[in-house]
C-alpha cells in the first residue's frame, strides 16, 4: 500500500506528459510543410533529425549514469548537488563545443552529407543551435524531477512547451522568424528547466 500511494501518480503524469511531448516534437514539421511547402518542411525535418540523433544517443548514456549516481546520492543525503553540478559542467562544456562547431560548419556538414540541395537545412541548424545545445544539457538533468518525485513540474513544463509551440507555428510569422522564435522560446524553457532541477538538487 505504501508503494502504491507513493508511485500511483507516475502513470497519471507520464502519459499526458509523453503525449504533449510527442505533439510538440511533431507539430513544427507538419505545420511548416502545410504552410510553406514540402521543401521547407523537409529541410526542417532533416535538420531536427540530424541534430537530434547524436544528442539523443549521447544524452541517453549520460542519463543512465546520472540516474544511478544522483539517485544514490539523493537517497543517502537528501540532495545530489555534487553530482548535479559536475554533470551540468561537463554537459555545458560539450554543448559549447557542439554549438561552436555547428555555427561555423553546419552548412558544410549538410551539403557534404546530403548534397547542395540541403543547404537550407544547414542554415536552419544555425538558428536552432541554442535549442539543441540546451537540450543536450537539460535532458539528462531533467530526470531529477523523477528522483525527487515532483512529476507535476514536468507536466507544467510540457504544457508551457506545447502552448508555446502552438502559438508560434499557428501564427502569421514568416518562416525565418517562426524558426527564430521557436529556438528562443524553447531555449528559455530549457533554461527554466535547468534552474528548477538545480534548485531541486540542493540541500533542503
């Protein structure tokens, strides 16, 4: 009964959170394709897949390590500030290298890998650098919300993300401004997430 009372809200929060996350992830390409055509929609899709794949793979590896050590430290001491700050430092360092590389070489990267016709994807990648760099940092650290059993915070964040995405992509903005506001808005939400999880990691 104790474990039921403690963990029965996990599926209540995880199901809608996962649904909103999926909608937020798929909506940009769908709306851009409908509004601006298959060329821009395909360019955006290629950019998001190309940048998202390595971040997802590396982030999963970092998450597995962070989950174990942060969980152990939190159970023993009621906080996990040390492992959180160490992880934040290394993630930020590699995210900075990733951002610098993309800023200077994204156009070359996309045209070399996929052909000159995908130059637009390289240009989109430059605009989305803050989003993907901060995603690389925030995603593994966000698991702390589950360690401290504050899943409702994730729901609030996912709701804000979905509303932001809907507001931007169903606006009348031109494509370039739409992508810029999307990158800025997402980046701000990731910074908020990092601040929230940092506060959760500290001793009470």
